[in-house]
C-alpha cells in the first residue's frame, strides 16, 4: 500500500467519523453498536473501505431528516437488522471455514492415496 493510499484512507475515515458525530445521540449509540457487531461477525466488506458503514450512515441521515427515531429505522432487533444487511456477504468466518475444509480434504486425500 502506497503512502498516498494510506493518507486518502485516513481522510476518508475522518470524514466518515465526522458524519457519525453529526448524527443525534441515539443514532450514534446504535451506529457504534452496529459497528462493533460487524467487527465481531466479520463481513469481508468492512475491510474494503467504508461502503457498508457509509450506507448505514446514509440510511440514518435519511431517518433523521424524516424525524424518525433510530429504532424506527432499524427495528427493535438491531442484530437482526445487521444480519439482514450482510446475509449475502462473505464473512471472515466463511473464509476460515472454507480454508479448514480444504485442508481437511487435502489431508484425507493424502491418507487415501497412501492406502492405495
């Protein structure tokens, strides 16, 4: 990664954080919980810029404009809201599972080949 890319990434992140801080307090609290949830669950898209998180901020900003409370936007079950957003996304857990399965299959093939 070039230095220029790092600088641009930091600028993009600072602008992202500024948008979060501009939201009402209840929206900020829910956003931070969503962010923590995603970091734990591990959708791969989180490591590819701020696209998913920026989309949530867009949705939240729209909710503010419409005068809605944050739970009117997400629903009372915020974890389900998050799961719905990433249901078709690959997670780091998925990648790890695939890796484990490939290793097991390779090892089993070696065992089978040795028996022949």
